[in-house]
């Protein structure tokens, strides 16, 4: 879904800050360690409400029923691993599952493909020779 935003003259004064915010968020996501990567925008400056729809994706709501033991586990993960909310934790779990399914598909495709050339000494010597020529 795409949103159009019309900036008022007062809002246009904040466009530089929005640009800086976007750059900082991208840099934070690239350089933070794994604990912080789960929530790259946590340390970002707070944006005025008019700018949030331009940056934040539209999200749907889903209610999930959990037994008390699983809810306690989720709460522990949120507190112990630096997530801002349980929704962030669940979104990361879903993304990891999507990655796992993609990898599984690639592995199955590879298993069904025809065998390739053997990776013996000649193969690696050919790679070294190509690397030397490219350098």
C-alpha cells in the first residue's frame, strides 16, 4: 500500500530532519550488532506525527492466544534481548522462518539439479588462476 503525503509549509521545515532520520536509521541497521539489529530505530530521534506515515510501513493487527508459559517466555525475550515490544519479537521470528523456508527451497532445488563438476585440485587451481588474472 502506498501513501501520499502533502507537507504543509510548517512541515517542510522538518524535511531535513526526516532525511537525516532516514539516513541514521539505515546506518544503524547496517552497523549495530545482532542485539540492536532487532530494533534499529530504537535510538533514532522522534519524528513529528506528520512524517511517520512516510517512513513506517502500514501494519495490520493480529491477535494471538498463548498459554501463560509461552507469554512469559515471549516477555523474557523482549526484555532480555532488547526488543521494544512483543510484536517486534514475533515479527523477527516470522522473518527468520521466511528465511529458513527460502533456504530450504534453495537446498531442495540444488538436490534436484544435475551433478556439477567435482571440486578437486584441478577445480581449485582453475579458480586461483582466474583470481590471479582478475587481479
